[in-house]
């Protein structure tokens, strides 16, 4: 199971590189800022186009899918490292997005089936390792740039890491797809991927889970970015101090994932996660000072991470044997959460960032209200 838990560490380590090295890439390859924006939007956007891969994970050999995805992701990194123009980078990003999604979907479904009733602590451990990857990625890039090797060296190293991980997955006995569940009505196509996708998409529980995830992801990296901007422009903190205060959110997320990874801890519902998250936003916006800003972002990071772990464990286990399809539908619905930073930016341009950040308060309150009846599992 250790190899399955490592997926978060590996993915988060390499996912940072295109963002962290953006200016070095632009200057070296000769890109315009418009081309840079297209590439940065394409990286997560390909994942949305690859949503059907979650359905595929319920019907194919997971070991092959995970291994091919890992090796393909590594080859995409190699292509990115060797790129000398926009279209080569564009192709590399598409390969990276598709292959990476295949790897993660196959491993995620396998982890759910291997861990059974302990899926929530297992997902928490994977998220904790992913948070560590969030730290390793910047260190890898800094080492490559600081040594004079350049940004390309970081991508070559990341490619080797991914290919090695893909080959490791190729040696693991991952669980096979589930057999039919006895509901066949005689026409022989109940287990076909498209039928499974339509069936899951009609499940109200899955759609609701996706909408809740949309609320949670609104407080991910983009929230940290706007928090830094708010502290700099509205609280008159220096960029370095504001970044340090906002980085406390990462510390809160790591602490929450570490706590959630304990198998003997009390299981919690979404309500305390929502309250913690909303309280953190209010503290950040209403209480001046660096300490309050750090406490607020730490609370947001902890609440968001806990809520994500609880929600992920729930929707992945809603429909046994269809974890991949359920994940694909729920996370597809959750993409509406990507509209939040656009709305924040639009409000900020026409009023002020303080007013715009009030939208996060509103989202936090909505999250508390919709989870108010949610209680800890027995």
C-alpha cells in the first residue's frame, strides 16, 4: 500500500514546477505573457478534459493504467524540458495532464479498494505526503536554479522521478475492476463505461458531493494568492511578511492532514471543518496584525484540508466498484469552484479587494449552513 500512498508526494512535487519556473521559462523560450497564461490554464484544464479517465479506471487493468500514466507523465516532463517553442510546450502540457490524470485515477481507485473501511485515514496520509511534496517541489526548483543548471534540470529530474514511480507501480498487484453486481437486465451493457457514467451522474448524492467540493476548492491556492494581495494592499504589510503570514495556511493544512491520518482519532463530520474554515476567513479580514493573519490562514488551511479529506472519502465510497466513475463526476461538478477567483478579481477591479474578499466570507457561511446537520460518523 505504501506505493499507492506516495502518489500525492510524487504528483505535488512535480506539479509546482511549471508555475514556479514560469518567468524563467518565458525568458528562455521567448514566450509572451498571453502564451504563458494559456499554458498555465491548460495544465489544470486538461485534467477536466481527462475526466472520463476516472470512468476507465473502473473497467481496465489498474496496474497498467497507473504505470503507463506515470511513465507518460515523465515523458511529458522530458518533452517540456527539451521544448524550444510554444507549441512544443503546449504538447508537453497536454501529455502531462492526460498521463498524470490516468496515473492518479488508477492509484486513487486502487487505494480505496485496498484500504476498505480505513479509507479516510489512508487518504489523509496521501494528502499529508502531498503537502510534503508541496515543499519539495520549490526546493527542487531552487536547487536547479541556484546551482546554475537552470529550470530545465528540474524538469529532467522530475521526469526521472515519475518514470521511476511508474515502473514501481508496474510491479504492484493492484486490485482488478469489480465484476457485475447482479443488476444486469439482459441487454449486456450495464457495465459499459458510458452507462455507468450516466447512472452515477443521476445520483443526487454524487452531485451534492461535487458541489460541496466546489465550495472547498475555492479556498485552495487561489485564496492564498488573494490573501497575500489583501495583506499587502489593505494591511500595508511587505510582500515578504504577507507571504510568510499566508504560508501559515500550508502549515495548518499539514497539521490537519497529520491529525486525520491517525486511525484511532475520532471521526468528524463536515460541520466543524466548515466552522473552522469560516472562522479563519473572518479572523483574516476583521482582525489586523500579522499574528491574526497567520492564525486566520492556518485555520482556513486546516478546515479546507479536513473537509477535502472527509468529502473525498465519502464520495469515493458512495458506490462500491465505481469509485473512479464517482470521482470523475464529483470532481467534474466541482470545477465550478474555479469561477471563484474570476469573481473575486472582477469585484476587486470594480470596488476594492476588501469588498472582494467578502465573497470568501459569504462562501464560508454558505458552507457552514449547508453542513449544519452533518455530524461525525459513529
